[in-house]
């Protein structure tokens, strides 16, 4: 959007190399967990002067314009300044609002909101649900406030876990998770649970990071590109094995698919921030052993192995 409703500074959080506790939170939390659902809105027939008054009364710098819960556009403080300068302040919003609006979806991982805020540097983003209805507004302040609360909870959880770790049953040896095509709400669940299991075993954080990258990339690949499948994890005394199996459509050229940047994702998937063509390449890079078999029309199986005493450098180093 030209959502220039208060340009914001970058959020000092990386979606790649932040501490594992932060990465876990930003991939586990959804935008609907963070957004402000008490949205102040305007109608398309409201004048710019009326919207200016609403902004002043509520100490905000941008206002979505809606009709029957559908987002029509947004009026930012820049639009108000322009209207005052050019004498359009008494015009209806539908004539002066910005209609080229970048939005977020409520079931996206929080990591996407952070990427959007840092990339576009806008003060806030409208949030839509699956029915394309406006359900919230998300700003950098919402993200930081929520992360502070969740980090405090995570610290308390880790303290309790540490106290009872010796008594934990060995129930994490074998795990399996189902994935559903385009179900971004559950995307990241498998990698989150796998990381928890490894943390409970006091595995080296660098090893955990590599396994997390492999499991997350394979999980997202299935959600984006396959018809659905499973992510299984086997935690063994000397290694962790991740196996991703799906039911199609398969890969016509595996060697090409392993090249960084190559992707068959459509424009809709790319608009959501997926389909960068790094999933298989990233998985192979962090694996000590990597195997892939794919049959067009029949599905794909990927096996990633990370040794617990592997000397391999941490991903990205």
C-alpha cells in the first residue's frame, strides 16, 4: 500500500539468524495473534476532513476505508496533508484515498509481518481473513509488544522444563505431522514441535537450528507445492532424520529444483511471500545427508539427515 501512515523504523529482528527462541516465536505465532482487532474505519462517503478529525481524536496516522467489511482503500496522513495543500479536504474519501493497498492475511506466520514491515517500512498494514474481510490492523508496536509478552512466557516455560527435564519421558523419538495444501495456518507446526523435542534432549543449538531449517523448508514446500503429505522425524542417538513425503504433483526436473531461486510457485503464492525457490536448496545445504526422489504425478519424498556430532558449520555461516 502506499500505507504511508507513519513510516516506521526496521524491527531489529531477523527472520533468518535471530536466536532460536525468537525464530520459534515468529514462526509459531500467527498475525491474528498479534494484530489489533479494534479497528477504527471510515466510509467511502466520509470527507477527508472527517477522517482527519478521526485520526486526531484517536491518535492514529492512517485509516482504512471499508464497505460491508471489505477494504476499499486507506487514507494516510500523507493523503490528508495533500488534501489540505490542494484544497481537497472536503472531498469524499473514495476520491482521494489510496487504493493500491498491500495487506496481510490473518493466518500468515508473524515472520511475514516482520518481513513486510522491514521491507516496506510502513507504519501499519490492514489484515484480512480468508473471506477477504478486514479483521485487524498490525503495526510494529503490536509486534514488539506481543514478542515481549511471549518471550517472558517462553522464559518461564524453559525454566519449568529445565527443572523437570530429568523426569521427562522419552516420547519424542518418532513424530509425524500431516500437511494440507495451502493451509498456512498450520504451516510451521511440525518444525516447532521438532525443535521442542530436540531442546528437551539438550541438543546443541547449532544442530537444532539446522534441523529446524530443514523441517520448516520441507513443510512449507509441501503446503505450497504439493497436494498434501507428511513430515516425519526420527530422533536417534547419533542423528535426526526428517522425511517429507507428499502425494504429488511431483517434480519434472529434480536437478533444476535444487538450484537456488528456481520455483514453480504462481503469482498468488509469491504475493504471500513464498515460492522464492530456496526450500530444497536450503534443506540440502544444512543436511549431512540428503536424498530426494520424485515421480511426476505420483509425489516426492525427501530425506534429510543431520548428525548430532556433525562438524558442519551452522547454516548461513
